[in-house]
C-alpha cells in the first residue's frame, strides 16, 4: 500500500482514500469492529436482565448490587469498544505514513490504555451534551422570547398573519443558526480519540485539546466531508435503522398468543432488535475510523507545514 498524499481536504480525495484503505484490509477492520461490538454485549445482557426483573418483588440490596455490576460491565465494555475503534484508526494511519503495523504491535500499544480511551470518550460526551443543552436553551429562549414580544406588540395577535409569519421565520432562522453552530462545535472534537491512539504521553484532556487545536480553521471542510460521508452511507444506515423496526412491528402485530405479547416479551424483542441494530454497524464503523485517521493525517501535515 503506497502513501496517498492529501494536498487539500478535498471530499473526493478523502473518501476515495478511506474506501481504498477499507477495501485493502477489509477482513482485518471488519474483525476488529465485530470484536468491538461484542464487548457491548455483556453490559447489554446485564441491562436486559435487570429490566426484566424489575417487575418482581424488589430486594433493594440485590438491586443495588445489580446496578453496580451493570455499571462496571458497561464501563469495561465501553472502554474495550473505544480502544478497538482507536485500533482501526491507528492501523489505517500506519499505512498512510508508510510505517505499517501489525494488529499485535498496535494492540500492545493501545489496550494497556483502555482506561484513557474511556475517559476521553466520557469527557467528550459530557462536553458535547453540555453544549447541546446550552444551544437548545439559547434557541428556545430567543425563539419564544421573540415570539412573545411580537405577539405583545401586535394589535390583534390571534388574526395577525404577518406576526405569525415573522415568528415562524424567526424560529427557522434561530434553529438553523443554533444547529449550524452546534455542529461546528462538535466538529472540533471529530478526531478526539485519534491523538491518544497515535501520540505518546497524552491523557484524556490533552487528546481532546489536541483535536480542538488541529481542527481550528478547518471546521467547515471537516463538516462537509462528514456530511457527504453520511449521504454516501445513507442506504446502509437506512437498512440498519428501518429493517429491525419492521421486524418488531411484524412480531408484535402477528403474534396472537397473550404470553408472547406480554410487556416482558415485548421488552425482550425491542431490546434484542436494538442490539442487532448496533451490531449491524460493524460494516460502517471501520469507514468512520479510517476517515478520522485520514483527517488527522492531513491536519497534522498542515500543522507541520505551518511550523516549518
């Protein structure tokens, strides 16, 4: 595999390179993605078991132990899941820089730091969620505040079509502005775990900060690249999302046995379908991680050019 120079963050170049890397080591990346998803099964099964027994007489001590065990399983599974995703990015990056690593070599470097990948993920999710709440609050405050002022100023608010048209227009403007700002903010964390996978002696805060620094000035192009990637993979995503729902509806409508349609059985079916939905993403996970490694490669190259 020869190095593919990325002279600009062109959408076509990035996507072609990602697909080429994915195709060249398809079985390897797919196997890692499958292993990553398997780490999510133990906590998922624990959560399902916990939900099923909620209808039984409650032993609060047992419930406490169940919550603790489920939480620990979830954290362990999530840590291994994130580490496997980082492994895909590291292997892809090693090809981009013409220093290919074996999966054994890369795994030795990463799996001893699974806790760091978990911390990085949880911290990033917390930051993004806080930003979402902030942008949502600003949107609602500005929208409803503007609507209230317009209706107060209108002589006959119930019949004033112009006032309602202005309110609708303001809602649309505020929504588009808030959504754009939020997604631009999220793109600053688009490679949040990749520095931790590739650079030495980084912790969770430093890896996130590295992503923030590298993406500065490239947010629009990164956002456009991810948007096109989403559109390209949309048919696969639609199958993953819609097909399990069709299975659930067929099961629930076609079943005539009362025991089969009990709340407990319904919970099992819906939960298992969602597990299948998550597991089906093994075909898309490698593409997203390879895409991140290419973006990181290009962003690092630009940074080094600026420093010279």
